[in-house]
């Protein structure tokens, strides 16, 4: 099973090759949603899962993510010198 696309995934084929998903034009994403463009199953799945966010972008609204994952940074403890 292939990994899902996220906002920071890079499209590796098609018209917008090597473009971050979050930087794809809204019209292009809506065409994917409507089935006019369907070359990439992972992109289609991303669009279906994020259609509300995409439509908000179309209206110039900023979407705030509800589920934010916290990044934890662990610092290794240096061994005591003898």
C-alpha cells in the first residue's frame, strides 16, 4: 500500500510534477475532485479527505488544523566522564 499524500507531499507526475500538494492550484484540485483529472489515486484520496479545506482556499479563507501533532525533541544525556 502506498503512503497517503499530505500537504507537504510532492507530486511526482503530471502537470504539476515536483510541486507540493499545498501549492497546487485550487482549480486543479477541484478538477481532481470532480473526476476530470484522475491520474493519481493518492491525490484523488487526498482531495476527497480535504475538500472542505480546498474549498475554503477557493474563498480566500485560512483553515486552521484541528488536530495538531506536537513535535517533541529529546536531548541525549551525555555520559558522565570518569
